[in-house]
C-alpha cells in the first residue's frame, strides 16, 4: 500500500527528497500527538503521513515551516540594547601594544609580567 501512496504523493510534491523530509516531519508530529486527518487502518506513522500528503488533508506549508524551525540551530534574538556597553577584554589596540613590547593589563587586572609563567605559556 505504501508504494501506491508514494506514487500519489509525487504528484503533490514532485521533489522526492522534499517528500521524504515532509513525510518524516509529519510522522514526528503524529508521534508527538498531533491529530490524524485520515484513518489509521493499522498503518504505521510514516504510511499515515504519506496518505495525508496524498489526500491533501494537511497543509504542506505548515509542515515545511515546522521542519525548518526544527532544523534551525540559532535562536532568534531581540536587538541589542543601545544603552548597554559592549565588553572587549583585550582589543586590537592592546594586542598591537603587546607586540611592540609594551605592558598591558589582562581582563583580571594583572599585567603580562605579573602572571605566573604557566599561565603565560598557556596564553601563547
């Protein structure tokens, strides 16, 4: 039965890769407790999701957006507050001064010469 369902789905979603991705996402939604839009008929979730796509009982745009949202790795952040200053422990100017042999302070307030030799070796 699944073979006929896949052939029916290819008419709705011509790209087979996209079809697999959408069907898998819909099957995950079914596992998570989303209501079915077709009868289960003792079929597995993957077959049910393919039947839903073939019969167009679900919104493919909604499944696409949930798929994209699930694959995103970065969360959306609000804009940075203009009043908060940014913190740069050691800026490029300090690194240039260090290369010239001048003494500069680390983020903890210790100068390079004041740091223990083990820490100085680690920072190189």
